């Protein structure tokens, strides 16, 4: 495994066809044509994905890469999932305008367990090799110094994120400079043939090739995949912006969020989440429903699909209250409505009054008037209080 370069040759038609299928939804597959040459070797390739477990849960945006790994598994290749328990302590600077906070090792380990449990809803557990990069990165100082001597600072500073921060006179720490070095060494340690990531990971993926070259290893090819937009259709799917669909969301919530995806993003959602083209002849509503059914089935099982769709129909088609809802205690008698709404739905009293004036508070489906603000508890007990379109409580008296 010491030869970095290969003799130029033409891959066979089967390898070319297989490469075309596997790269169908990719933004880039680099170097151009290399994946076909690798596939033409007739052996299972080692497909690398590195994940830093900086958060406990994953959303559908994360599954775009996992879906691609599953395609490689179904084509007979070996997926190597690297849990970056060591690199997570450093923090990936990709897309960052400041340094990430350092995480507690115990939190990293807990996040890793949760991530794997969710990732294996997409990946085939039996065909996935799981490695922790602390296996090779927790090294003696002389080994680390030898590793750090291989790249140049100039090469590390080519990164767009660093260029932007330096131009804005924002600091870049030495720890952040080390990150691509450590991440790239992962490719050396596990003999990666292909590494996959989002478009924001391109520098890291290419740097893995640099590290393989420095150690005399065959160079991996890389594949970048699109970033899935959130349910707003504009920003990257993210929990921080609230435009995400979590893989652990309850079935009815998952289905409902899918139904809010803008029509213009449907084709991308189908391709990236199902690896299929948008059904021809299906209108946007039915395409969203089928996408919602398929995703609920994948993450919750086929038995959860009918209830999730019926919940949506009840709330948004027939405008009925859900069958199951939490109880909320009415408290003191008489009941001051702005206080009740604020406590039940987590809004301010001024927001509650404003929503009342706008007709956004309903009792058993009927809009409440802005006056009166005080009601006898017996007039509210047992009824359904609704805030907006999706929040409901059944009002009860006492514990």
C-alpha cells in the first residue's frame, strides 16, 4: 500500500455505470473519474464518514450523508463510521466565525451513543465498522509533533473559513489549525478509499488526501453532498433555527413538518432523503404525503403511519382537536384568561392578550372574544383550549 500514484487506465463499463449511480446526487466527486477506477478493482471499498458527536440528536439533514453510505453498503462496500470522540474536543472550524467551545468528554461519549442509535435507523449495523478516533489520536507528544511537522501552515490557511476570519481580523486559534490535520489522519488510520461529507466539509476531505500522501498511502477519492434546506426552504436545516425535522420527532410531528416543506424543495427532499425522483404526475400535496409516510415508516415503523397522517388530517384538513392531548389545571377560580394562556402555552400575558384580540385563542373550536378576560372555572372545565393551529390543552379543575 505504498504506491500513491496509479498507472492511468480506462475503467470498465460496469464500474463507470456504478460510479454514475453512486454519484447521482453528489455535488462533486473528486478527482474526476477516480471512483470508477477504484470500483473497477473489483474489491469492496472502505467508505469513510467522520462524525464529531457535539450534539445528542440528529435531524434529516444529517441523514443525507447516511443515505449515501447506505447506497454504498447495498453495493457491497464497507462503511467505516468514525466517531470523533477526540476531534470533538478540538472542534471543527467548518462554517464557523468563532472557535467552538470545548466539550466535556462524558458529554461527547453520551452524544456518541445517541447518535449511533439514530444512525442505525438508516445504516445497516452489520455492514458498518464503528471506530473511535481516540484509538489513534491519543498519542505520545513525539508522535504528535511528527504528525504536525507534515503539513505547512500555508496549506492550512488556504481554508475559506480561516481566510474570512483573518480578513475580518477575527482570531483563529492554533487548536483550530490542528483540526484538519487530525481529521485527515483518520483517513490514514483506517485506509479510507472514499470519504463522504457535506459541501462544507470539502477542505477537510481533501486534506485527508494530503495526509495519506504524506504517509505513502493510496489516495482516497472524496464525495460532497448537498446541504438539505430546512422546512423554511431557505436556511440550512438546523435545530438552532427551528427549521428541522428530527429523526426522533414523534410520528405525527414528523409527518406534519414534512407537510410544511415548500413545494419548490420537494424534488430535492425526495432525491436526498429517499434517493428517488419526485413521482411524476403527483401534485405537491400528495408528494408531501407520500414523503411523510415513507419517512415515518423508516424511523417509526409502518404501524405509525396511519395515525400520523390521521392526526394531520384531523388538525389541518378537518380542523378538529387531536384525540390525545395533555390536561392543564385551571388553577384559581375565577380564571384570568391571559394568565391561563400564558402559563399553558409559554407566552407572555401581553402576547396572550394580543392573540385573543386577533382571534387566535379558541375554546372547543370557537374563537374567544377579547372580552371578558375572567371566566368561572365551571365554564371552562373539560373544554379544549387551542392556541394557534397546533397547540391544544384539555382544561381540568384540580390535580
